[in-house]
């Protein structure tokens, strides 16, 4: 093929290569390749500490010194006067590089740097958490002196410094590589710690003279006040505060002078080449060589981040990020890394439980039972419930593909119903139509790489840092490396959007559909900017919260068609996409087949070995709960659902208590299992093998990490089906995969695109506001239980109001406001935030802010807002 320059593509490719020599081996690499990378390509390992392939080169540690010679203008190859850092040196034509393998100069230089690093490094390898997997240990043996010439007193510091409740710093171990500071600045965008002073006194720390020990100075006390216009200020720094909603626990001040807070701080521990940064929970608990490592996949969100599960004697002690260039690269969120203790809490269910019926006909207490007794009781009860109105199935959104498939098949084949819905959250008929039309049965479309390369990304109903984790890091990489633009249709610009240098497209809750329809060339302000940025290479990201906005998903489809931008749906939970594909929706069968389509039912019947399948779309989750509450349904099968996640938790609890027969499949004792007639314990992710399907549609398989007798949901459902005399065929992962593999890509009818009109905004009376709310990444969810160190890094819950609205109420930042409905009230400190007037934001499920359970409301609801009326203090100290 000939290019516009007249050269063939192969000639252009050769022109982009640089040929040079490393240790007498001629190498051709693309222009811009660092010498240290080129050496790796031919199997030469140059020692290093500061170098990391995903961070910008800095040449801080100098351990990677090599001898270099380059051609002069006459073509004579002349050596550089001093060894060069190979991690910052780009290969050039004719360059000659000699590493420690062939150069005594390079070897001596590396030995000298290593000796310098070890002068003040403590000899505490036997107690250091990094001991046994420490690059400094390894390279001290391979590229250091056999004996030390240093006999003076080593430098020491008070230890450890608690950067946060999760991250501890031992300063004397630091080799000043700056990996941690560069990660925080370049990748996460969080202010962190930095290098202080110079020369022999140089150390890593925070801008706090008390922590650094400057002449006995006191630590910086950050006082949070406010400017006359209500803008919060750090009095100690004289700067506008980033956000008074800081971490819940104690933390040192970061380089901006505010308490350190980050959702990604655990990555600094993993990339630290020594034991300078350690984890408070794992500190001194194990040696690396005592651990068994098993690959895994995060169960906390829909990204499918690759993990390494390290365990000893049947107990998981830590989780690390595994490298996966296509998904999470080498990074994971702190929730993925630290929130694993929930799988082994004391309330773990280990045996089945059965509730007896007392002689007077009332329900007795749950009691432990054998598996055979529990399965027989569940089979008998479900058979009676099926005849008495039917049984609804609520699997929850955290299932593996194998478990979701088993629930979908169990509902149709065993229970004969389409009343199955995994969406334990806000949902709608419009969303189901959108999923059937745009998501189910479609091949992988938009990927992480597409997000990174897109010139513009529009976020709708999606807060990437809180609801996306790894998505946020990819978007930040796109902004930092490729100058991408990020727009967000939201009530206010959150902390994550500010670190994406993003542009807010203001929208009150419920008006997102109108805003999307208003994005057109020539529109005023940010509407016109966003419209101009959207094109065939751009991406529109919609979150699951848009399901609660009438017309929102319909408008998103229209926007994608109008602009040519690619549209992708990113839910929060790990099992949502797998549930859609496996048919745990009332109108969908596996692979995007419509329940109403006779050909689709015949197709599935052939795989499932049944002649007939229910042909009428079933009830969604809200309708199932309502039917159970009013006695229409005879029974429920519930798997891993927290009532607080459902749109109306009070109604859900009433339904679970009043339904004729309730079977609960749970890992831990819960509000559902306490009300169940039969409780069947199931295995958590660490004790089973399975596959998550991430939001891209990419399968993320993982093996079983811990030896266990606990059974996965699909195996328990197979045993329950056997007890009901209906073979399910999902007893093993292999059986499930064989059936899934029989499902060819569906080429039949697909769901029609939804066309739902958006609702008019509500009229607000005096003292009223529209509620905005979403989950914070770290909140009061049960999958974070047991990790108190992680809980200390969560953001403190606050309420947010616009400056005008706050002034109308006579309150400012730091004052307490009360948000109330007829159901209850939530009182939280206020943060005055630039946002539409008449809108109040609360965290959805944080300690002290359980919005659905307390207020009985969700985003878009009308609530009352007022300054908190606190009782005066009393002499006995019991007043508020």
C-alpha cells in the first residue's frame, strides 16, 4: 500500500524505527523508546527503583545507570562523560549502550548507587512487610557490594506516620524513588506526600513541620472557615478548601495542606519498591513466602479488575492488583484491594436453617438443619407457593455468569415463571427496554481502550470516581495523555470531575432527558460545547441511575443516533451485565432473546430440554415485591439482596415478612435470611470458581481460592431443583458452560428502542427541594464490613445546597441542615456547592444518610429542607 508521501506502509514503519546496540546486540525499536525498555525486549534486566512503565520517567533513584556512546556529527561514536540513567534516555540511531553485563563502568556505578541507598536504610528486613518480595533486597544481592563500608549511626525517624487510617509511612526505609508521589499526581490526581529538604536530610513526608520534626514545631492545625460569600477556606493555607467532606478517620495533611483522602491510595503500597508504605491491616501479619497466591476478579463493581488473592491457612490476608493491560492495567481501587473481610465475618452462614410451624399455626424460630431436610422443606414450600399464586425470583446484581444462568433457568423451568429480576436498585420498564435493545446479546462494543482514546466523553447519571473506579482512572489517563474532554450531566461538579478537568453540564434530577435533547450545535454555553465535542469517536456513558429518570435512556439513544457517538451502559454491581446476558430480567431470555418471541422460546427450550416456556413477560423487581406484600405471589426466592438497596426498603421488608414462603440463598445472615422460611448458605467469590461479565461484555473468569465445602448458587439451585423432581443441569461450572456454549448468537428479533417522554419537573413550594443522591464508593454497604481501616478513608457524609438556597435558609458551610419527608429525616453538615437552586444532595447509603430507608425517597423526589433545630445543651450533658 502506498501512502500520501509516496512511500509504502512498510517503508514508513521502518522509518519510525531506531536501530542501536545494547551489549553488542543490534536492536530496532520505535522512536521514543527508552533504553531500559529496549533492554527488556531482548531479555536484559537493568536494575531500577523509580522506573515504572505506567509512570512518566523521572530518573530519581539513578540505579539504572548504563554506559552510553553516541555518534557525533562526523559519525564517530564517542562515549558520554558519565553513565546515564537508562529510564530517561531515549534510544537514538547508532547509539551504543553497555549495561552492567558488559561494562565495568556501569557495574561500578550501580554498585555505588546501591551503597548510597543502603547507608541509612534500616536492617529490619526480618520484620519489614516487604521482606521476601522486596526489589531492594533482590538488587542489593545482584547489584550491590557483599559487605558494607558504613559503620556510623543510621538516620532514624519516629515511625510509623499514619498518612491515613489505611496507609502507614516508615520514612527511614524510603529510597526517594517518588513512585508514590508520581502515581498520586499522574494517575489518581490526588495530592499526597512529597520530598522534603535536600541532601542527606532529604526525606519523604507531608507539608507539616510537626510530622517532619523541624525544630520541634507543632503540626499544622487546619481550621476550616468560610469567606463572606460562603466559599470554604483553609485558614492555615489561605486557599479555597477542596471539599470539607474529608476522610471519616484521622489523616495527615497532604501537599495541599488538607487531610489526605484518596480512593486509590493502596496502589502506592504495591508499587513502593521497599517497605516505606505499608497497610495498617496487613502490617506484621504474614511473610510473603508463607502466602498462597490465587488470581481473582473484583466482586465490587462492573469493571472486572484483575486481583491476586493472597491467603494462608484458609484466611485471605491481602489482595493485590494483577496486571491486565486491557482492563485495570496495574491499578485497583482501595475498595477492590481492602474490602474482602466481609466474606469471612462471624455472621457467615455455614449450615442451612429451617423455620418450623408451631402447633398453633404461627411461625417458629429458625433452627439449623441438614442439607437434605432444608432442601426437602424448600421444595415442598415452593411447590405449594407455585400453586398458590406463583413464585418470584430476586437474584440480586452480584452474581457470576454461572449463577445468573442458573437463576434464569430455575425461574422458567422449575417455577414456570418470568417473574425474575436481578435489579436490586432503582429500575424501570424503560431501562429494561433499553437493555433489551442496546445491551443484551451484543458483542463487546466500547472498551476501556476506547474510553482512553475517545476525544470526548459525556457522562450521564454516572459519577466515575464513586461508581466506576477503574473507569475514572482511564478517563483521567485520556485527559492527561491525550487531552480528551470530559462532560458530565449532573447537579454539581464532584471531586472526580474536577480532577478530570471536566466540564459540568448542570441538570437538576429528573431533567437529564431535556438536557440531552438540548445538546445541539449552536446551543448556548456548555450545551453547545458538549454538542460540538460529540462525534463518531466520542463516547456517551450512561449509568444505572438514569433508569430513574423518565425519558433519560430514550434521550441518550436519540443523542447517540444524532451525533454518531458510541453509547455504553456502565452499572455499579459486578453481576449486572452478566444478569442481562443470562436472562435474569422479566422480559429477556439468555442472549438477548425476547420472552414474547416464539422462536426464541423454542430455541431456549431445545437447550433446556423443555417443550414450553412461559410466554408472558413477568413482573419487574418492584412489582414482585408489591405482589408479595399484597399476597398475590405465593412465594419468593431471594439471593443476596439487601432490602436497603431496593426502591422501597420498608415495603420490601413487609413483603419478605408477609409472603407465603420465602427461600433465602445467602453468604451471611441478613435482614432477608432472618425472615426466611428456609435459608440455604452459598459460597462467597473467594470460595468458588466462576466468571463475571464486566460492563464491556468481557468475560472475567476466576478460580476458587480457598478450599471450602460451601456451594455456589448454581449448585444449590441444582440441588433444590432435584428435590422438586426437575433436573436443572447446573451442578458444575462445566455443565453450565456447556449449555451456554450451545447458545449461538441470537439473530432473531430484538427489543425495540424505548421512546418514553420525559416528565415535567415538579413544582416546589416554600422550603422544598428536589433530591439528588448516589452511592459513594466507600459507604455503609455490607461488602465493606469488617475493614475498619478502610472505613476511616471514606468521605464524611454531607448535604449540599446552592449558595442562594443556603442563604435563603440562613445557613453556611459547616452548619447542620435537615432533609425530611413524611417517612423520616436526615440531618447532616452542609457544604455550600455551586449547583442548581432548589436541589439538595445527600449520599445514598452512608452512615447517617440512609436515604431510601429513612426518607423513603430516591433521586428526583420532592423533600423539605430546613436548618437543623438542635436542642439546647443541658446541665447534665445530655443535650445536643
